[in-house]
C-alpha cells in the first residue's frame, strides 16, 4: 500500500500561457501588433518601402515550404531579398493572421499565429507566421519573420 502511494502521480494542469514573463505596460501588445499590421499593409500595397519601415536593418526571413508532392524546402532571405519579392503589380495581396499569440519580455516580442494568404481574393497558400520583434527607441521592428507555406488550406477564421 505504501509503495502504491509512492508510485501514484497526481496530474498537474499546465501553467497558463505567459506566466513566466514580467507584466508589460498597458497596450504594449497593441503596439507590437501595429508593427505586424503595418507590414501586412505594405504587403497588400505591394510596397517594399512600407514593408522596409517595419524591419530592422539586419532583418531576415525564413520560409519552410511544403509542396503538394510532399517535398519540403527551407529558404532563407536577407532583408534585401525579402523586399525584392514585393513589386507593384495588378494582383491584390492580402494576408490574414488568425488569433495570434503575443509574448513580450522587455525589448523582445514574438507573434505566432495561423495565416491565410490571398491573391485577388482567392486563397493561395497558408501556414503559420512567426515574427521576432525588437523594441528600439520605443519602436517595435521585425528582426526576423519566419513562416510555413503549404497549399492545402482551409479558408476562414
């Protein structure tokens, strides 16, 4: 009986998300998301200069693609190569981020969430976005943007 009691484990509920981080000033999550939303606005406008305004000078990007045939590919972009992807054109781009998780610790933040990417209103690809942001001089800028990319997606929120 004593051995049985020693071997029992009591299930422990997981800690609530974010409990290990210090409290943030009111509205800081909103300021982080303003940067992310400004980047999305630059994508929608196909305006590399607007996108550049949201990035640190040393910013990078990484995409992990899953192709319809099952093959996978990882591509890493410099800031310049990322910005070169956004040139004026007739197609309308729109990226929608759903229910993002936002974590902040001092001058570092990350935003993680599922996204859908639309071209001319038609779902083109989807995945998860991860933004690493740094606050400098009171302003949040993207240090790194990573995203997964697949074409088998579900539309909607």
